């Protein structure tokens, strides 16, 4: 939609400025258009760094046999 902000997403897209603040919407259930700015970089994606953690129920059930 023209004029609308991009939806919440993480990590940053390749090639985006790392020093620019990130503005997200949709975090307030009472006002989904309210903008929220994240100033610090809390996820730094370098590619290929995926961590899989199955739920405890899977570890004690299906995955343990």
C-alpha cells in the first residue's frame, strides 16, 4: 500500500543501513498504526547462523526414541 510502513521483520534486509533506526508498527494491539522506534541493533544476521531448539515435549517424546 502506498504510504504505509513495512510490517515488523527481523533481521535487517541485506544492504540496509545499519546505523538507521528501525521503525515498526503493529506492536500495540489497541493501536496497530502506532509507530515504535528501535534504536539499537539487537540482531546481527551474518547468514547461515540458524539455531534450532525443539520444544521440551518433543525432546521427552518423539525425538527421544
